[in-house]
């Protein structure tokens, strides 16, 4: 494997020299590039086989038997030669180095820690390196920032403090810039170290400065003292510190409040444990699941067919057992109109229109529509045109300023007509009552009519909305 990597590095260096000297694609460069790719595939295959073999070796347990000449021999546990006795430990393969197997019988220690500080050296920056590392640097930045902010939020919930993600991003950027001149790995927050810091009683950022100073002193003077430190001690410190941050009550509360949030919290917790020590993978997995669940939840928002309640308001007719009319379709859409739920909204409108053939007006109460994207605007445009061909008009009430702004910019507002936009649903119904020409319809006996002798008369064809569109967005 080392010889293969050396061969790849040599050919890659030769490729760079040829590209600088020739400045164009030559047959030799093509052949050299093909050889490098073949060698890289071969190296990946060998590395994969090595991991699989090492995984299989780790399943075996060995027992140590002392030979007659003092040599230690290892046999499979339970298969000792007759007349021999093991040392009572279970030895397992932990790695392979220089053609030899490394065995561990438990009680591993930290071992030798290289003393000293990294040297100062400016990184070599050129166009080839920049283009090669740009995509990887973006992914590392995104993952590092996401992980650090997630950790900070977990700490903030515990300490009841506020965090500033922008400040965290600036701090990470400065840390990575400084670390780059000391050949450091990309810098991000550490869940285990942050938990230990919080458990120790740290309350300000000065604790990180003190910790950094102690680490510098340790690297310079105290690394020999760490050789015999058991790894189990480090694991116990982290487990105790991190265990206090696990809040099962918050997961239970999220489950009761919203099942999707509870599922996302539980799956993220399990994924973080499953992908350990790669916490970033678990966090990204949980974030992806949360996005999928959000899209699923908003793909089919609540659409309520409205009727007049005894208290005078328009409410869900099926929920409150209210009477509706066959001449007017009045519905409320509880969600933003965007690409994921556009088909559901369109299907609901068309189904109601098909089920109520006498209805020539469809009132959409838009108090719950907070946003509308290009897909939603295009769908409404096609829907208005299609229904208009069948003699059906769509009327809107209570649309917010940001929704009306999109309609005005795209010309949809003018296409629908200012007379079809109203500030309240009652104003819209009063106008629709005047527009209906069906002789079998009487507004006085319509179930959607406001009760009482003091019900206001309809304004002339939505004149209020046509003269003051900004007011209609309130």
C-alpha cells in the first residue's frame, strides 16, 4: 500500500509538471491521467479489502499461553491445546502495522503523545489547489458550522442563554484562518469537550482560553505523564459529562406536541449514537429527516369548507355541522402556497367545483396563506383561466401584503381583477350575493348570510379593494 501511494504521488507530480510545460492536452498526459485513475481505484480496492479483513479478524477472541521457552503464544478462545492454561484474558486484534497484528487484552492506555507545538508555516495556495479543495472546503464548512450550532443550542437550552449563529460563524472562520498557518485540522465545536467544560462549571468563553493555555503547557512539558493514563478514564469523563445533556423529557414533550418533531428528535438521537464518532453524519441525517417530514406535513395542509356559525363567524362546516349553500363555495386554506402543496390545493378547488355545479363563485379565505412562490402563482393563474371558461370566478379575501405583492408583480392581480379581492370574507360574500343572478337564489335565506337586521349592504363590486389595495393586505 505505501508503495502504491508513492507511485500515485510520483505520477501526479509528473502530471502537474507536464501540464505546466505543455499547456495543452497531449497523448502522454491522457495516458498518465488514465494510469493515475487506475492506481487510485486499485488503492481504494485494497483499502476496502483491508477494512473487511480487519473487521473479520476483530470478531475472533484469543487466549495467551506461555511456552516452555517463555514465548507467548495465542490460540482461539476455547481451543487451547491439552495440558495448557490461558492467562484469563481475551485478546482481540486492534490493527495491523508493519506486517504484524496488534493485539489488545483490555486496559489500553493513551500511550506516547508527541510533545511540542506545531510549527508556523504559511499554506501553499495556487489555482490548482484552490479548485481541487473548494468543494471539499464548502462541505466541511457547512458540516462544521451545523455541528457547532447544534451543540451550542443544546448548551443554551441547559443554561437558558441565547446564542448568536453569526458570531459563531465568525469565530469558526477566525479559528480556521489561524489554524491554517499551523497545519491544523478544520476547526469546529466538540460535543464531548463542550459537555465536559459545562459540567466543570464554565460560564464564559474565558474557560476556553484557560483550557487552551493548559493544553499548551501540557504539550510542552507534561506529555510523558499521560502515557499510562487509561483510555477508560477518558471515556468515563465524556460519558458522565455528555449524559447530563441528554434530555428525554424534551423528546417526550416534542412527541406530544407534534409527532413529526418527536420522530425527528428520536431518530437524530439514535443516528448520532449509531454513526459515532462521526457526529456530523448523525446531525445531517436528522436535519435531512426533519426537512422531509416538514415537506410531508405541508404537502397536504388543512382545507376547510366554511359555513356560518351561530356566533356569526365562518367556521369549518364539517367540524361544527354547519349548513352550506350550493351556489357559493367558501373555503379556507391553512398554509403557504408553494411547490409541494400546489397540486393538493388545485385538486381541492376542482373537486369542490365539480361537486357543486350550481356554484359560480369560489371564495378563498386567504388569512392563513403567508407566502406564495412561482409554482403557486402559476397554478392560480391556470386555475382562474380554466374556471373562467366554465363560468366560475374565484374571489379572494384577507390576503396578506406579501401575497398580493407577488400577484401584482406577475400581473395575476390584474388578470383576476381588483373587484375579486376583499379585505374580509364578509365583504366578499356581500358582493357575491349581488353578483349571483340565479333566480332560485335568495341572499336573505342563504346559510352564509350574516344574521341580524343590521347586516351591512354589499359594497359595489369590490370598490374598496380596487381603490385601496394596500389596505386589503392588513
